[in-house]
C-alpha cells in the first residue's frame, strides 16, 4: 500500500494554504475600485514578491477597507498561509464571513477549500451551516468540514473570519492552546 506524506494528507483534508489566482480588483468584485483600493492595487502590482506581513488600513466607514484588505491578501501571503479576518463582535464577523466566502469562491483555484467562521455562536450562522452545499462557478467547492466546526479546530481552516478574542485567547495558558497557534501560523 502507498504511504501518504503529511502534506498529501493535509491537502486531501482541504487544510493546505489556498491556491489563489491573482486577479484585478474589477475581476474579483465586479466594480470599479475606489481611490484607496486603486492605490493599494497599484502599490502591490509594483512589488516583486509576495511578502507576508500586517496591513493596517485606517479610514472612515464606506471607503472600501474590506475589499482593499481582501485584494491585498492575494499579494501578502494568502498563497502561503491563508486568510484570517478578525473583528470585534460576532455580528461583524458574521457579516464578514459572507464576504470572505464570496471572495474565496472568486479567487481560490482547485477542487476544494475549507472556510471557517470562528466564534462561539458560529453554528447559528445560516450561511456557515449551509456551507458544504455551496459551489462556485469554476467548480471549486467552498466548504467547512464537519470536524473543523469543533471548538478548538476551527482556526485550522485556511480561510476564516472570526472574532478578535480568538487571537487574544491564544495568549492564555490552556490545554489546547497549541491548536490556536497552529491555526494562526498558517
């Protein structure tokens, strides 16, 4: 019998970093970019490499920060470690989850990608609950494996939206804290 490597097992479980196609803002979101988004797109197009890092965008509501951040993820290591959006409340995380799923459907290449909603009431989110049934246009299955829905495993998904307390909880000494750090490390 053939022995599978750990990377094969991770990939078959849908936990490997996503293969992300580089697309323009218009291709991803089907609308004209706002000035912030256009500036960010030009900035990243002029860089030679994909460099992971932290991007802070501080601007008033309605400027287009969310789409700018999703666009930036293509250039800042989504291909190497995935995408994680952390927000202050469960309500804002739920709203972001819908947008993150739409983004994943548009840019992820391959047969399957796991997307997770990471907060204590995630099971009450209808879109998250129905996620295994969602198919994108290019036949990439955007799903959330049942075993990823556990309390300590949801951060292992390559693409996720959740609440900031998930990151803060990782700083606490806990029995399964290593799983949080594994998830945050990509």
